[in-house]
C-alpha cells in the first residue's frame, strides 16, 4: 500500500483533527494543571463504549508527583528522551473482564479504550496541548509496579504537554481510497 500526502478533503477537516500530531519534543516548562487534567478525563468519560461498559481507566502523573516517579523508570530509553519533558504522563488501562456475565473478557474493551483515548487526545488539542501515544515501556515491570485490580490491564501511555517541535513536513497518510480497499486485493 502506498501513502498519500494531502489531497482529498483535508482542507475541510476540523482544525482539531487536521492540526493534531504526535510530538517528539515537549516544553518542560509547560505544566498541565489540575483543571486541564480533569477536562482530559471528562472528555474520555464521554466516549462511546459497548453496552456503556466504559472499560477504561487512567493513571495520571505529572512531574514532581509520586506517580510520575513510579512510572518514569519503566519508560524505554527511546520514549524517555522526549516523554519525560511532557507536563503529564497518562497510563491507560482497560477492564477486559465483563462484570455480571460468564464471559472472561470483553472483545471490545481495547477498542473502547481507544475511543476514550481519542476523545482525550482531541480535548488536549482543544486546550492547546499535544499528545503522543506510545507503547515503548516495560509493560511487565509497570504492571507489577502499579498492580492493577484483577481483570484490568495496562495497555499504553500518553505524553501530554506543549509541543516543542513541529509536525514533520509532508506527513504521510494513507489515502481515503486505500482506506476503502478490500484487504484481499479488490476494491469496493
């Protein structure tokens, strides 16, 4: 599959979506205050989920807080280079057990968490903040450190703060035609 730059109806895309990018450099002087953290979580709270199960949880950790000191050692060197300068680190968790049923896990839990993270990401953008979702950390070590309740799993992390870099020129995205492609080689 090829990747497209621009084209389509990009000019009509909402500015929060069009301007979103994942920075590799954050301004360490820009704190994320408690009100902003609450707005980010409120945005995530309103995400849709299967059966309104809301199977997501977030551990928020700002520099100088005990949670930050617990999370930071588990970052991979590749993410520690930029994520530690963010004003907020967010550990994302999902509840894969289905309450009140014989099902051992929800096949929708990770998808629903993704919806909540997307809402959080757009709220960050609306606040003039940037976010970078990542999985470059010691999952087993962080899980052992945080000891989530049974049925819950650590999935990813998000660094949130003021971007100190710009989007790469000519960021590549698959074309909308490719998004409509049949994965077995045909077209719709």
